[in-house]
């Protein structure tokens, strides 16, 4: 069973007097079939948490396990392969590639990976996200919210077991934000993904199976 | 490679400018190569057209044909071997009064230089007071049947044929018989024909024992031609310098372009795209830029060479141009290694933060 686990994870930025403890003693587990929401104010450590969970940063202490494999023992290349095949990451700054059309943002991974979503399945998601009419546009022709939805779709295209999303609804109106959360919870329940969303947007709490709160690097379970 | 091509299509101006720059420098390199080649050819074209492999010269002549005289003794040893060359540098004047510098070269019709001579118009025969002359003289209005007066002498020769690639030490050649050369040189005062050197078609001809002369290879002889070495060195230096400029300029440009793209690469790395894929794309991009620039330059150089007036001594040797083209592409790839290093070092978290 697919799972993602953080044990006693601590993250300290900087050294000496400028040291800053962004995460303290985090213990966390996400299983497939669950949508987990982590809420917290700006600067509380949400992005730090998510990037560590995805193996983009190494924790100062503690271990991160994905499917019971410890990330810290993997090579950079193995970690990159793991991200490619298992993790769909929605970045806070959506960072679309400026010279690729919306369609190409998704299909780029076809060059290095098979087993992506079938066209029909993916088209359904595109419809839910309202992206179908935008496929031939370049990022600079899209609004912020449209770019954000493209970034979400890009994370889903590779059919990952884990979906990690950093503020995926920051630029979306309530209706769109709820549609995205409903899509995530469908993916968790029907496609057995593990979905972790970090946000300061409390509108989303109703659509998650579990809710945690992160304040100044300390995590509590709310639901 | 999808990414590289997509990007170049989307950023036409940016990459167009880079191709333009590589094109300009390549064009310059090719023109210089052609000029170097052409100038050196003016020195040696006649020797090359004889396909001589070696030459016997007086050993005190510093491998210089005009300064060399083969002693009577050694002439007896060499007898009829090889091809004797009698040389007179001077001016020739046609009936219209037009004067031109010329290397007047006396050759025997039964020896290989004459036999290998390719006459482009007129007849291939050479009797006393007749001449087969370099086609270059045509540009000054010299025609078949013209009588040329050898300046400062009473000797006149009649043009019976023209031949291409006949320049020696930058000066066009007038081929005539050794007797005619002798007559012009000594005004009939000396009866034995003076021989400056004897050329051979093979590298190591069997010679008797020479006393006053020595056998030199054709390359030795050509390298010792006045100015030849200095000229070749100058051109090689310029070309080498341009190669270094290409390397630096491409490295700088690719570096700047790559630095601008690092955020994108960071995201792709975060997505799990292998670094090797990004590196391959960057290298491919450098190769595409260099190859396009070089190909355009190649095309334009061929056109330039075709339309430049014959008087400009550009000689395009396709193998030389291709070699310098490959060198330029090699330099571009070398220049691409610096941005590649940046991509390998790139930590995706630095980029995506937030
Ligand atoms: N590379 C870094 N070096 C030093 N400090 C950092 C670094 N990255 C983050 N921090 C600090 O760690 C804390 C948590 O940052 P993080 O980006 O995780 O916050 P966040 O919860 O994602 O905030 P936001 O909602 O604004 O995105 C912040 O106080 C931030 O200043
Ligand atoms: Mg953040």
C-alpha cells in the first residue's frame, strides 16, 4: 500500500546566529486513498514540509519514507526517478515552461516516461479543470488562475501515486477552488492516490479526509 | 530533441541572432582560409601543376630556384633525368605596349613538365621563340598569336597556347624553350644552356652522385619560397584567433541563455525529468546553432568565391573549409560545456522555493 511518512523530521535553515527552525519534530503519514489538508499561515513552514516530503530538500534530522523506502539513502538520480514516476508536485509558483503550449507542458514527460494517463482519462480532468479550450495557448496568454490549473493538470498527467500540492487554489475563485478539491478527493477515493495539499485557504477544509495545522513549524491534527 | 527545438522556434529572434553571429565568424574564417589558400597557391600553382615531388638545386642556393645554377659537372651526372628548368624573371610586353611581370620558364618538350602541361586554348607545342603562357595574362588583353617582347632583350616570343594554374612566386609564367631563355639571358653570348634546377616526378629519384647540388622535396622547396612561410603563419594565426573568439563568444551566449532558463530547468528537475535529458537538449541546441551558422556561411562563401573577380586570390578548397567548419562546431560544443555544468549543479529547490 502506497504511503508517505515523515518521522521526527526537523528542518533548520541557516547557521549560527541566523539559524531558523522551520520545522520541529514532524511526524506525519499519508496513505493512499486519503486527501490530507495542511493549513497554516504564511511562513509557517508549509512549502518546507512539502518539498522535504517530495525529496526536493533534505531534512536536518529525521527520515522521509516513500513506500517504505528511505529517501535519504537514495542517490540524486534515484530520487529524480521517484519524482518522475510516483510524485505529482504542484508548485506554489507554477513555473510553466514559457515556450511550450499548455498541451506540451503535459506531454513533455512522454519523452522520458511511458505509463502516463490515457488521453480519455486526462481529457476528463482537463474538462473538470476548464482547460480544454486552452490547450494551444502559451503560458503568457493565460491568466494566473489558468496557469495554476495548468500546473495542477501537469502534476496529474503522469498518473502519480502521490499528489503534493502547494497552495493549488491561491489564484482561484471559490467555485474553481472547490472543483479542484473535489477532483483531488475523487482521485484519492476512486484512483487510490494519496493527496497532500498545503494551504492557508480554510475554504478547503470540508473536502479533506484529514486536516492538520502547521504553526511556526509545529504540526497538530485538527480532523 | 523536443525541448531544444520547441524553444528555438519560440525564441526565433534570440536564436536567430546567435546563428547570425556564428555565421559571421564562420564566414570570416572561411574567407581567410580561402585567401590563405589562394595566396599560397599563387606561390606554388605552377609547381603543383607539374606534380613534381622533388627538385635538384644548387646546394648553396638556399633552396631558391632563381638563385640556383646547376654546375656543368652535375648536369653531366643528371643528363636527361627529370625535367630541367631554366628561369628568367622579368617583364614581357605585347604589341599594344602592355607590360607585365613574368616568370619565363624554359622547359624541354621531351620532359615531364611539358608533358603534363594542360593547354586550355591554342596548341600544345613549343618550338624556339614560342610560348605557352598563363591564362592570367588574358585579363591584360594578351591573345593567341601575340608577340611578346622580353623587356631589355631583343628576344620576342609568340603566344601559341594558354595554360591554367601557372603562377610561380605570385608571378604568372611564360613557358618557352630553354634555348629561348638562354638567348634572352645572355643575348646569344653563351652557348651552353643555363639550368637553374631539375624537377622530378618521384620523391626519391635515382640520381648519380651529385657534387654541387642536392635533392629537396617539393614541400621543402615551397616552404622556402620568399614570404610563403610568413604569410601562411599570419593567416593561421588569424584563423586560430577567430576560433578562440568563437569558443568564448558561444560559451558566453549559451551561458547567459542558460542562466535565464534555469528556473524552467529547476521546475523540470523538480518534476523528475532526468538531468541527462536537459543536458542533451542544451548540447543539441549548441550543435544546431553551430551547424546552421556554419552551413549558411559555407553557402555564402561558395557564392562569394563564384562572384568575386578573378583577380582576388581566393581559392576555396572544400576539404579545408569543411575541416574549419568542423573545428567551429567543435568549439561551439566545447563552449556549451560551461552552461551544461550549471544545469548539472542546479538544485531544484533553489528555484522553486516560496
Ligand atoms: N532557503 C531558506 N533559507 C532560510 N530560510 C528559509 C528558506 N526557506 C524558507 N525559509 C524560512 O522558513 C520559514 C518557512 O518557510 P516556508 O516557505 O516553508 O513557508 P510557507 O508556509 O510555505 O509560507 P507561504 O505560505 O508564504 O508560502 C519561513 O520563515 C522562511 O523565511
Ligand atoms: Mg509556501
